[in-house]
C-alpha cells in the first residue's frame, strides 16, 4: 500500500467491527453524503486557492507568514519552522488530493523543502531552528524561544518532509526526515521517563527543567510528535521509530489524558502534571495557560491517536474507547448546544461539576478538528445517543456561517458569533496556515466518499 494512503480513516473499519460487529455503514444516506462531499470538496479547493500560490515567497524562499484580513502581506514576514513545515505538508497533501494540479502543488512543496534545508536546518549541530528572518537569518532576539530548538518545531519538520517524500518519492526529503528523527531522539528523548523534552538550547542540550515559566514536557508537543512519527512510520517502518511511536501513543492515551476524558497540559520531567485543581478559583484563573481543559486539543488528539494506532497495525479498541470518551467530554462540557462549535477552554473549579467555560471563543483550528472527529465518531458509532452525524452537519453549518470568509477567502481566526471583531483579524500568521482546516476538509471528503472502505 502506498504510504500516503495510510491515514486513520482509511482502514479504521477494523476497529469499528471490533466495537460494532454488525455495523459497517456510517450515518447519513448515500445521497446526503454525496452532496456533503461535493460541498466540502469545493470548500477545500477554495481554501487552498486562497492560500496558494499567494504565500510563496519568490524572493527569499519558503512561504510568507503574515497577511491581513484581505490577504494584503503585512509585517516583517519572519518565518517559523512550524508554519513553513505545515505549508510543505499542506501542499504535498493537496498534490494527492487534486491530481489535476499535482505538479503545481508538488513544486510549491519542493520550494518549501528547499527553505527548510537551506535556511532552517542547523548545518553545524543539527536540528531545525525555531525562527528565522524572512531571508533565513537566525533571529537574535524575540519574545518566544528564538535561541533554541523545540520538539514541537522539529516534529512538524518531520511531518512535512515525510508527507512530501510520500507524495513525490523524493529520497532526499525522506533522508532529511530520518535525520531529524534521529537528532530528536539523541537530543530530546528522555530514556528514563519516556517522551521528549520540549526545549533544547542551540548546542543541543535538553532543558530538563523547562524554559521560562514553561515546564519541560507538555501535551501539545507530545501529540504532534505522535502525529509526525505516524506520518514518517507509514513511509519508513524503522524499528526504533516504531518503538517511539508506540511509546508516544501510550503516553498520550494513558498518562497525559486524565479522567473523565481531557488532556492535562504541562508536566514535569517524570510526567507529574502541573495542576492547580486544588487551588482557589483566583489562582486557577491566573494560571489558566498552564492548566485548563482545551477542547480543541482533546478532539484533535482523539483523531491523532486513532491514526497512530492504525499505522502501528495494533488493535484499536482501547484507543477508540479513549478517543470516544474525549470527544464525549468535549461535547458535554465544551460544545455550544445552541449555535454549534467548540469553546476554547474551561476550568474545573468544582471536581463534581462540569468545567466552567472561561474562554468562550471558538478558534478556527478547533472547529476544523471538531468537524473531522465528529465524522470519525459517526462512522464508528452511528447509533450513539450523541448522534455524531447530526452534530457533524451542525458543525459544518457553523463553519460556513461563522468561520469561512466568503468575500476574501480563507477562514477567520475564530467564529464571528463569539468574536465579531475577528472579521478584521489576520488571515495568516506564523500560527495560522491551511493545516487544520485543510486536513479536516480533505479527511471529511474522503470519509464521506467511502474511501476508507
């Protein structure tokens, strides 16, 4: 099987049979699913046409970062490894999704790979730098972790390079992904407690106590390491990579995820969670950034765990149960029943009550991940009391009404129902590309068209 076809939803029917032996059909009539697939296919085409080739930096290489609400380029256009790699991943996947534009998208992906190789890779010590200027010079100052390297950033480099190698057959890109994995494992892996330290200094030394006020390990880097290793393992079934992929899956599923079904956010080196649950409400609010329920990450992780389980070829029943628990927790405590959409975050002020919604915004990426995972759940549990397929349709309606900019193209930063001021917010930044929304739309089309069976 071609590596790029190894996606979670491609062969997860095995897990579905394990949970519901008599069920092989997802919810929705054939006609309804066909109509939705066509609508979503048009939407993903419009999304990519809004981004590409507009973001290609023909002067300095790589991709431009910053765009105003109407797609006017703005600012200094500094470049971050995460965004650059996500553009590589997105254009590589678009080459597969739109075969009529295959060569065009592959050229755009190759353009980004060259910038990763020439400007962002540390040719002296190894690993990918976090940030560079538009022309590829290392940033000397900045409010973020500009002078070191992160597991989060390097994992996205693996993710993009592996996707491009799978789509194009480019051996050099595959070797770059392999080298990045080996570098990460040598400099960031924790042989004692498992997982990866998020920060290393420029010399490649792991910051075992964290950096600034950020602890040494966290869920966000961990789930994207899981994601990246899944993408690479589909192309390169290396024994050590398999061990690390399985290690990350078990850590995410069984250690990072807490009852009743949400991700703890930050951890000490031994995976002791950073928690303020026993503190006053004022202290909890003050430490929201370190300890809250992030509904978008929870639902995204439900999908990423299933994807990793499939790539490993192991029984998916336990992972599917945990993923469903995470989605259900988000629906019960973080879903806007009236309008649709997942809220950004809540806090457990009372352990016996539902989390209190502290951040009622609805960021674009969380809504995209919700769209994808609701359809995944609808496939596996078509008769569940949550009626996932109906929620999927409600979520799509929400996205069309409150997130898609039908005038200028692309998605708003967040739902306009909660934050109408975001209509004038930037369309692109170092933290916003066509990764979450593009992936969700492509995955949903494939699911609705039955290409997983």
